[in-house]
């Protein structure tokens, strides 16, 4: 169905046998899968009775300003099972539209499940892009980006700076241009690479080499102790929340450190220069540990330049 149809329209059209049940709709439900391909008139007696008995709450608004229905929807769904990204998507305003435009650019560039290993289920891409815009706007990855911060960001009613949007678009274009085969990213690692390419030029050699080192380290095949150590940190932090500050910093820092060690990154860029200081001090240590790397990272005030 078209996106501009309301839920009430769709319910009415289902009653009128105008479309079939989509068994693949998210989130997955075995009962829905069992009914896939059926129209209303084809439902068995009990299934049709359950559908007929289902109650729908309707709120009718009058005399309202343009953005008020979106705010009401957001508040009514505070206790619901909607994801934070789905709730933010109800806000009327420029930030929501800018996020949508960048997600549309991802689709246009083919950054989808077939290339990055996960889809936009529950607006996962929207969540990553919102965090990317916030981090670039505030020049902040050294503090936790909370959902309440993003809500205020969406509610502000102010356009994200054009330069920031251009950097975000550049990072999407760069990532798309270097992925030549399917990779397995997730929300945290997609955000990390988008942050990286918002600061650096597209570099397929770095990306592909990094992926190889990461896989070799995972399988115990990486002979270089330092590369293996850094790749292990990246792998461990790849499953941690997309908004926790230190994991976000560490994942991004590791890309720079491996890029410097393998000579596949511009060593004179502002971010590289800062990472080089950390690497120099880390190599001088007698024993390697994640704790010591974090201490050096914080002492350097590692972040977006």
C-alpha cells in the first residue's frame, strides 16, 4: 500500500478485499505468517471473528497547529513498543525531513541489507543517521548521545547546518563507493564508518584491508600482535550500544590506528595526527591493555576535529 494511506483507510480496504495479508511484515509473527496471501473473505471463521472483534482507538483533533498532532502522537506512544527512532519519526520538522532525505540517499546508493548486512527494520537507518547528524552538529562523540538529546534535537525546529548535512551525505557516498561485496555491519559499526568518512576521503584499500585484518584476528590468523589487539577491541565493541560514548570513540580510533599501522590513511589529517599521538604513547607501554588505551584516548581528548 502507498505510504500516504492512513491506517483507517487500510483497514477499510482490507474489509473490502482489496489486498492480501503480508506474512513477512515486521516484527515477525507466526500467526501472521500462517495467514499470508489471504484476503478478508478468505479468513477462517475464528480468524475473521478475532479481526472483527479487535478494537481501534480513534482520536479526532480540531483547531490545532501544524506540528501539534505529531507531538500528541509522540506523547501517546511513550509507553508503547515503538522504538525511539519510530517515536522521533512522528515529529513534524526540518530535522526529521533531513534524516529522511539522507536515508533516501542510502537507498539510492544501494546501502541496504544486500550490501551492509542489516535492513531498516524499525527505522534502524533513521536512528543511525540521526545520531550521525547530532554528533557532527555538536562535534561530540566523547559523551553519550541519549534518546532525550535526540528528541530535543528533533523538536528544536531548526535546520541542521548545510555543511553538516553535506558531510553526512559525503560519508554515505564514500561508504557506498568502497563496498564491493556484502559486508556485515550493524548499527554501531555503520555509525562508526559514516563518522570516519565524514572526516576522511573514500579509501577502499583501507576499508577492505581493515575487514581482512578483523576477520584474520577473529580466526586467530593475524600474525601482528598489535593489529590483532586493536582488531579484537573493535570486534568486542561492535556489539555494544550505538550511543555509549567510549565504545563509539574506541571503534573510530581503532580504524585510525590500524590505518596508520598499515600505512593506508592520510597521516596528516587532524584526526590522524591526534590518533598518531595516541599510537606513539601506546606503543611505548610495556604491556598493552584496553584500559591503558582508553586512558590515552581520554588524555588526548580524542574526538571529532
